[in-house]
C-alpha cells in the first residue's frame, strides 16, 4: 500500500503500511509548516488477527492549520452557585465567528487563566448584564431566585442520608 497525502499545507497525512519520517513537530503547533499534528501508532484490528507473516503497524495522523473561534455574548443565567448577585452565562447564539491560522493564534493568544482568575466579581457581572440590556428588576429577580434555591438546598441537606440506597428508598 502506498502513502497518501492530503491537501494540507504540509501534507501531513499518511495511512499506509510504510513508515515515514516527518519533520519534528512541537506539541502545540508545527512552526515549520504552520499546522497542528496528532498521530497514533495503533495496531489495526485486522493485523491483530493476521497469521504473523506480516507484522505491520499503521501510522495515522491528522493535521490542521486553521481554527474557528465562536464568541458568545453574556446572558442572565440561572445557576445558583454564585456567591452573590445575578448569575452570568453565555447566550446560545454566537455574536461573532472568526477564523484564524493556528500558528498566528498560538503566537498571540493569552496565557491560560488560573481558577481564581475565572471568578467575576458581583459588580462586574451586574455591569455586564446591564450593558447587555437587562433591567435592574430582572437582575434582582435572578439574584432572589438563586438565594431561594440555595436555601432550599440547605434545608434538604440534613435530610439526605449518607447511604445512597436508603436515600433512594425514602
């Protein structure tokens, strides 16, 4: 079986029984070819049941060179796990879609945020939702609903048994 290559800029696609040496790739992106590559040295099922005359391994890889980023506007949420104030979520419809080359994205992207950086203060959530067109009354109603759900959960917690079977029976 001969090697086949796709139309990607670097031609990094192979589905053959022959072994090919590719240029070394970084884990995140291939700077030389401007693509991202994932590969596997999995043994195909048919060769596991082969009579042993041909011991071959297939090398399969996938590569791509562009990404599509969908940006969703903020919306008033219903998750009661916020500490205080109205919950914030993402809308279902993207407000902007952009396509970008992977190597350009990797160069200019921000660092990955740590868990504490992901929390938004109440004042920022309120300001964001007001700018999105929600009224103060809607925000107060959502905040009150969160408090109500938290209170109901707190009341139910002592009634729950540590035994999951007993909890199901009751």
